[in-house]
């Protein structure tokens, strides 16, 4: 994988999660480790605890943002890395707007009220298995495959930053 | 018997599920409200220095981290047998007013207003905050975002971070407020007052100006006659940070008034086999079941309960609005569930006014930020009012201050029984025999729930698009007859 040396755009990478709820903290942990890695200088790394409207102030005025979050569907192997773009959720945009200030509603609210929001938003989601137990340690399954997850996430971000067209996909880790 | 499942509840932070069981004729037999269990918090805390807990507990809940931080800070003060300095206490309270302001703004505009400004049975695609600003104007939408953000910035400035707060230490706070920061705070507080007055006027115009809404509030299936709990100051005025817990009965007569360290004499928790969440009740009355009335042990701890339990508000504009609400709704106490929204806006005004008072207080820029620690008591209770109810933290430590045991009664837990009862009453009133429940009907049932501003959130981030609602209609054998998915 080609290493990207620098970027002219303002890029934000946000890890969302609770780092004392077992696997739930994988987003913040990944962001922490990515910040020490080979990604270009100038990228801003942040950790966040909340989604929805809370994120508007975090992402405004950046050109691009990549979220890293946990996902728990029970349908995929723990450690599966999913890549999403917001358009994946357009199909459910109006429905999800019904119920909550979810992220897409917040984005729409920001747009309508004139906020300068990122022109590119991508989401990396990692399938986890435990987010109901207070612990700063990952579950054994996630702990075991964490190095692979980190590598996959780093490669995914490099791909995103190299301006390749990203479609939603998922990669099953062995 | 048929079953309707609403899962997860819409516009709820965290996850929950409502189960509605129907009789053969389609009428409502019973309603169960359930939330998933989070495990191991006590064990997680055991063996840690107790002064670490105020920072750790902010991660229990992303919605009200500041409340846990304050209750924890007070419990830790009690463990060390120390009172914060006057300046430290005022700085804590100033932070806390900003915490209430951001939360109450978010609840009203994002969670409550869609039902009233857009309409409880209106097109679901418009019944959200975007629908609200479409009605009231983009400028107001921008102001909602701005005022909420300013409140968050104040929390970050005082607390070190708006959610992962680190300000409280035993006997005080880590850092003070400069004169320059004070000038900025005064301007921001004046902005809060202006916006909170606008918000309550909007409520009056939209809700009180609509006879149908007033009828729903007062005569719909949304009333619940229970005892009221809230923290009061030495003048029996509403206080979010400090004071004694006061409980009044259905007539507004004081039943109890106790200090935080006496709470175990007055409140006990009941376990039901179908719920992970406990059911606190008034210990001296005892558990009489999920029943209303003077003899019931069930109480409410909500914004409306706080106003019911107090003799008034400690700031002038909030007091005027307090008087106006009770005059309009027939005097104290009020038992109309949907009036919680009105009470919440009165609390928003109080928070804004008190934010200004504290910002202008000469002590707020004082340098005496921490009282000396001289002993370890080994046990401490801290009680504050969270946005959604009375919040209790109780810690036990060894003689070195290492945590041995932790007990929490969080705001929403106080209202667990009341929420179940409100849902049942709304479902029984709204679901008619032989008539399938519509989306609008289900939303109106949820309105009984949303009024409590409940929060079961420990991992509050959610993947975009994840929030959904599933309604299952089942026959007596549990077979799914029909499924409605929303989201």
C-alpha cells in the first residue's frame, strides 16, 4: 500500500465509543493507534463519546471526516470491518429522521442552517460482540484480531485519502 | 392474548423496549417497559481510589455525564468529610447550569417539540426537528444549535471537557475562572435568558394556544397521580446542585424532607423478574404495586415533580412562569404527564438566570478553590438533580479511600414504575378494541414515555441510520401476525 505523505485538505478522523465498555471503545482505541502510525501529517484525530447533534460542532469546517465506530449486528464475524458512506443511509434518511436526532438528521439540520460541513464523510464500523460489560479490556475475540483490524482500518483510510471512489463494503477478517 | 412490541423506543437515548399485551378483544391488558442490563460497574470501581470516580462516572452515560460528575464529586467530598470552598461550590454550580441548559434545549426542540409544533399524529417524515424548524423558521434552528453549543463550550471551559468532565476533586475544583472568562460568561448567560424566554413563549403560543393540545394535556390519558420528589434549598426553592430531598403527596403536603445521607431511610428499591432496572419506592409507605393514589409507594422525580415538591423558583422570571403554570393548570400539585415539558422550560429559564447570577458573583473568580483534606470518613452520599430526576451516588471505602462498594440510583430509575404506569394508561386510553393501532397511536403512547426524558444510555453513540422501531403484532400463542418497521 502506497504511503501518503501529506495532505492539503483539512481531514478529521473521529473514533466514537465508550472506552470502559469492553469492545465499545474500539473506535477511540483505533484513533489513538492510528495517530501514532503512518498516516499523513496534518490529519486531526479526535475521540468522541456521542453521536448525533453533538458531532456537528466537531466536524464543521473540515473538508473530510472519517468516523470509526463499533457495530453489533451479530451477523458478521467479530472484527469485520465495514465501510460506509452516508448515501447508504439515504434510503432510510426520512424514516430515521422520524425518530431521533440521529447523525443524518443532524447533518441535514446543519446543512439547512448554513453550517459548513465536510464534503466527504465516510464511516468505518467494526463488528464487536460485547458492549454491555464495564471493562477497559476488549473481549478475547476482538483482542486477538485487533492487529488485523488496525491494519485493515489503516489501509481503508489510505484508500479513502487517495481519492478512490469508495463504495460501502465489508471485509471479513480471518 | 396478542402482543405489540415497540423496540427500540423512538427518540430515546440508549435502548429500550415497550411490550404491550392485548386481550382477545384487542384492548390493552398490560404494558411492560424493559431496558437491557449493563453489568459490572461496581466491580469496575472496586479497589480504585475514590477520587477517580468523578471522572469514571462521566462514562456511565453520555447524555448526563455532568450530573454523574456532580453527584460523584459530592459523594467523594462526603467520603473525605470535607465541604468545598464557596468559590469551588459556585464554579461547580455554574458548570451545572450550563449542563442543564444544553440538555433542556435539546430535549425541547429535538424530542418534545415535534409532537406539538408538527403534531402528534402528523406525517412521521415531518415529525422531527427538521419539521420543527420548517414551522418556526431556519433562524430558530440555527439558534438552537448555537445556544446548545455555547452551553457545551461553557462546560468544556469550566469542566475540562463537555462530556468527559474532570473538574471535581475532593473539597473543590481543579481550576478557577478568570475575570476575562467571567465577562464572556455574563454575555452568554444573557443570551441564554433571551433564548429561554423565547422558548417558553413558543410553547405557550403553540401548545397553550391550541385547545386540542390543552385538552390532551389535561384530559387525555396522560395524568398520573403519584407523590413528587425534588431537591430544595433552605427556602424550599428548586435547587439542582444542593439541599435536601423533599417529597410531597398528591395534595402537595410535605411527606418527607431529608439530607442525602439519610436516603436509605426513605427510598428502597424493588426487583421485578421481568426487568433489569429496579423500581425505587417510598420505604415508609411500602411497595403497594403499580398503583396510583395517596397510599401508593410510587413517586415521580421529574422536572414537574421538582416544581411540585418545591415552594417556588429561586430566580424572578422562573418564579413568574412557575406561578403562571400552576395557575393555568389548576394549582399545585399538577399530575399531567405532558406538563413536564412546560416544567422543563421553566427550569431552562431558572438555569439561565442562575447562570447569570453566578457569573456576576464576586466569588466566582476567587482563588480559594479547594478545602484541605484532613480525614477519611469511609462512606459518602452525593445527591443532585439530574435533568431526568434525582440522582444518588453512594460510596464506601476502606481507611485509605479505596472503593469497597458503590450504589447508584439514577434519575430515570426513580421514574421506572411511573413510566410503566404512564405507558399502560396511555395505551389503554388510546388503543381501542378491534381497531388496529396506527403509527400515530403508537407515537401518542410514546409521548407518555418521552415526557420523562428517560435515559438508559451508557454507550450513547449510534451508527447513522441505526435507530429504528419495530412493532410486532402477535396472537395469543406468540405468532407474529403483522410487523411494522419504521427507520
